[in-house]
C-alpha cells in the first residue's frame, strides 16, 4: 500500500512476543490512537458487589484503573509491558494518585496480596495466544482470590466482521496529538487461523513528529477468541464451579454474541 510518504519500515523485524506487543512506539501511540477507553462506570458496579481490594489485569496505561483509584477504590494494576506501566505511573503522578503496579504476565503472576475482585477491562483476554495460556491465567486468578472472591472477564467470542476499508493512495487520516505530532495506525494484512479461532493482523504505526524524522513500525497483533462452551471448560479446569455468562449490555448471554462477560466466584 502506498501512503504517499517516503517512510520505509526496513526489513521485517522478528515477531514480537504477544505480551510485548505494547512496547516502544506502540505504547507511545496507544493513548492518542485508542478508539475505546474503558470507563470506571463499567467496572464500579462489579467492585461494589464483590468488594475490594481488587486487581486489574492488563491495566496498560491505566484505564479504568486510575479513574477507579480517583473514586477511592482500592485497586492494584498488573501488566506485562514496562512501557505501558511507565505511562500509567506518570499519569497517576500527574493526577496525584498512589497506585500499586506489578510488571508480570497474566499467565504467571505471583503477588503478595489476595483480592476480593480480579478483572480485565475491554477485550484484553483475547491477547492470550493459546488455550494453555488462558488456562494458566484463570488458575492464577483463582489462586489470588480470597474465598468468595469474584472475577469479571469480558471475552470476545469471534472476530468482528469489519468491512475492508479502502483508504486510497494517501492512506487513512492522520490524528494530531497535543504536542503537534501527526500519528496513525492501520492494518496492512490480516491472517485468520485455519480453525477460525485466531487472527494475526499486521499493523503499521506511523508518526511524523513536529520536529525530527518520521518513524514507522510494523508489528504482528495476535488475537484469539473463545466460545462460551470452550470457556466453560477452562473455568471448570481452573477450579471455578460457580460462574455465569452475561450480555455486556445486561441480561443472559446468547451463544451468538460477539462478546460475553464471565462472572465467576471462588
Ligand atoms: C488494550 S491494552 C490496555 C488496556 C488498558 N485497559 C488501557 O486502556 O490502558 C492491553 C494491555 O494488555 C497488556 N498485555 C497483553 N498481554 C499480556 C499478558 N499476557 N500479561 C499481562 N499483560 C498483557 C499489554 O501490555 C497492554 O498494556
């Protein structure tokens, strides 16, 4: 695809580990380009029901973690990317908030605290590359819950059918950041897995800084999906016997929903 710009990403870099996708330029552009930001209102009712302390897995640069901290909820954050956690820490400091953050993968964390509530925001569970990774994540969550503690996990069930976008030779529109940089991200290729349960998208990140040379980075983004039946097996295997699936907008989850919310209790 020609974007009309002379920016050569150079030789294809080695594929990044899925839990280190959000590093470097990708982490820097996450906030300016994020289409969806999780809001505290979506998670506060779960914390009100389950109690605190709570833990947000994949907290990234801090949505909804910091808004929840602002409202006085005792919530810790965990993420595998040091760059995203640095951004979260900087934002917390700007807002005058104290927050405990752990750098670890959700598949293999061992923390000093036990929680009444553990949750993920948005669709970050789909960043887990395999069923084994998902099983390990649920076991870690179970191990870190107090008796009677609860988890909340939004689970993408199948890839969204996004219409192909033809941006023309100039590529997609640019976004201008507060510091005057022009930035954008767009998919250049998409490869579904043979079983239809995973997709690898090649994403291209571009930044034209207000000062300095343009930057370009291409990176593979791996996404995996779980049906309600597959997730039921994972939950039972991790020791959760008390669970239900909900429609994100409320009510029971129909099996054909693109995303369902898992509520499970230890
Ligand atoms: C969509 S982003 C951040 C979402 C966050 N709610 C926000 O808006 O700031 C997903 C995050 O998951 C983290 N992540 C991906 N795989 C992970 C893993 N296996 N363990 C822990 N964190 C992971 C990434 O580093 C990234 O910060």
